[in-house]
């Protein structure tokens, strides 16, 4: 065999380490999403920007192909992340609107 056989436990440890990184990156992504939400609320910009959604989905599909992933699978993941980003941004918008900090 041309490759080193790893144990199932070793593979699982590698997956767990990658999951740690993925979750940390998601945390960073949603930190930026919260900043975007505050910006949109301050500027009275509608939360859902349809053109941006299309742009993000298209880019995710291209990146999926580049990294040998199923593009439909990746787009489904991004649809969930986009929906959650809109939920986060809506919450910020509503909170700032109630506090009187939106443009109005």
C-alpha cells in the first residue's frame, strides 16, 4: 500500500481538530455579521440584500468545486448560514430601532 494506515481514533482526532477550527471560524464570521447588522441598523439598510445572497451562494459553489466538494451540499450549508445571519442582523436591527439608535 502506498499510504500509511491510520487508526479510526486518529482519523477522529483529526476531524475533531478540524471541527475546532471550523467552529472558531464560524464564530469569527458571525462576529463580523453582528458588525454588519449594527452598520445596517445605523444606516437604515434593509437586512436582506438579495444581490449579496446570490453573490455569496455563487462564490460558495465555485469554492466547493475548487476543493472537490459537492456544490449543492455547500450551497445548502451556506443557505443555513445566510438565514442565520439574517436572523442575527434582524435582532440587532430591532433592538437598535427600539432603543432609538436607527436612522429611522
